C-alpha cells in the first residue's frame, strides 16, 4: 500500500462547477498537508498549506484535513478553464521528507 | 514569479558531458531539496540539505552529486548520465512549520 493514495483522474467538469479532489494516507505521523497545482512542463505551485486537522479557505479554494479518517480534500468553487492542471496532494511529518500523491489531472471546459 | 530560481531552464547534454544545475532562494529557508519528475508522475525526492548539511540521500546514483555552497544556493552536478535520466529536475526550499515547500520552475534535462 502506498503511503499516499490519490485518484489520477482525469476529472473533466464544466466551467462554474465545484470540484472535489481527495487523498488518503496511511502514516498517522503526518502533520503538514499541502496541495500543489502543476501546469504542464512547469514546477508545482503551492496552493494550500494546513497544519494538523481543520479547514482553510483562500478565495475559491478550501482545504480540509480529517486526521481521524486520514483523509484530505481540496474544493475548488466556480471552477475556471485556467484551473485545468494536475493537482498534487503532499504531506510530511517532522522530518524534511515530503510525500506526494500521484496527482489528479483536472480539465475544466468552457 | 517563483521565489526559488533555477538555471538553466532547459539543458541538453551528451552521456559523456559534465554539467551543473543551479538553484537559489532568498526566503531564509533552512532546508533545500532536489526532486526528479518524470512525465505524468509525481516528484521523487533525491536529496535534502538542512542547514547546509546533506541530511537525506534517497539512494541516488553517484552520477548525481549535490552541493550546498551556502544557505541560499544549491547545485546538482551531473556526470556520465544515461538517457533514462532525462526528466524535469526541481529544486525546493522550506522552513518546517511555516509556509510549506516552495518549488522552482525546474530544469528540463534531456540526455542524448
């Protein structure tokens, strides 16, 4: 079993839809949770960063962490074609090692 | 623009060449990283430097040699690479417990 599981998609939604992206993990020591957006042939861009459990909102993006279920989510409201990218979840414990999910490819069509 | 700067953006090298990738950050982060990313795959950790000391080496072949000259700079020296080493090489930096990991735009390396 991988430490971090993420549905690779692709996920195709119409413009304006609410998108839900999810990851599950097995290591209960993870405390830091991140979501990255990566456009083709570019480096990952940090979207959301959360420490421990709870919710965090930034504009159209909301990140949720449920440590009891070992489950994290990213919601994108009012999705736009410019949101079309690969979304990577990532997490770490108190070491310097960041563990990535496989990434979910999202396509938002006009 | 990203706050982690990588040069060059693209590199083509032969299997007998020696080249270096460079990374610079001015955010005061204490840890710097090299990742390798193949197409349609997540980044894979190669090396971690913490306070300018190598703290993690993920069993990377010796043809990849990292160097951290100071707290802002990270180099990756390349020698006798194979075509399968062609990938996007990403540098990142972080301060644990603060703002997460910041990645550079990467160097797209092609080995011919």
